[in-house]
């Protein structure tokens, strides 16, 4: 099927930010930052011109989806970074593919490969329509193991109900540090945008997922945060998480953020997105 006849979903530029395991010459002279899971966080433009060099590597990109291809796939594209050809993303996460509306970005983590439909079908138990993927055969593809919505902090603050209960990947500037595990994430404080409260909290004992100790953060640091958005209701947070606030911090947070959105973080790491 020609690309022009496929369902158009969104067009927009690719956000900067890529996590990758780098090898050989690809890693030379590239700014690198360690994420909490040991991956390397680098700027997209530093490596996007050498996509072939990342075959077999795990990457994370942030982008507005360009075009839906099939039930389990879409493309991302930015001519400045990737040339004129879109890069195909195959959803192999096991979760339904629900692309966002209103030009909201998504964060995709997965392996870069040369796309062979028979190989992908067999390995990930998918049933891809060959007619939809003919033009992508033997081209770079990202086999996504996770896909998360990636709105801006201001977008979340303006319409939190749209994101409650969702796993989000949010970038911004650290402000208003209340404790080692509680701070706000600002999109652009100069424009007066509302900061998004972030809490890096350990789940209660017996939970199937246990968070690592909070990373060290500093004022004005650009970070990427992954977590679940929920309303700030202290009784519910105390029920689900081991909170470490003192009485003064808790009182201030309740006064400032009661019923407002809070991102319960599972990962915090330096962002490769430039200021």
C-alpha cells in the first residue's frame, strides 16, 4: 500500500533524546550520560545520521508519531535527523498501541534492527500484513518493548484527567526541591507554567515492583522522569508507598498540591534534551 494512502495520525519534529548502548566508533566523541538502568543517554542528532551503526542496540526516542501503519506499528520522522525516510516502530510490548492525540509525543524504547517481516512475526508472535510493510523490508526498524506517553509538564498540569493512571515519560527542569525524593519539574518557569510535582517513592513492602534509592538531583538540572500520574491525595499515597517526608514538608505539600497531579517516579536520569 502506498504511504500516501495510509492513515495520517500526526506530523511533528522528533524530540531530542536517545538512550543507547553504544559500540566502537559510534561512541567516539558523543556526549553520554548514564541512566538509572545503565543505558547511555545521548542527544539524538549526535547519532541519528549513523542509524545503521545502532543495529542491535537498545535505544529510546521521543517523538510525535507521524503515521499509523498497522494495528501494531507507526512511523517517526524528522528530515533534519533522519533524512526523508520515516523510521518504522513495531509495538512488541504486549500492550495495546494507543497513539495520542493533539501532537503529544511518545517515548519508545526498543532494539534497532533491519526489518524482516517473517523474522519479526515469528519472534514476537505478531501477524503483520505483508502488504502494509513491503516498503519497509530490510530498512531500519525499532522493535519497541515499551511505549509511553511523553507530554510536557505544562500539558499535564492543564489537563491531568487525560493522563491519570497512565505511565508517562516527562522531561523538564528540576525546581523547588522539597526533599531528596520530592521536587517539581518545570517546562519553562519564565513563562509561568505550573510545575509538575514528582515523588520518587518506594512501593509498600510486598509490592511486585521495588524502586531503587532516589538518584541525586540538583536545582535547574534537566532530567527525564518515567512514572505513573495520579492525583495528590496523601491518604492514598501513604497507603501505597513508603513516604519519607517530615511533618513540615507534608503539610506544605498538602497545602500546595492537594488534588493536583503528581508523578510517582520509577526512573529519574539526566536528560539528553538540550536546554
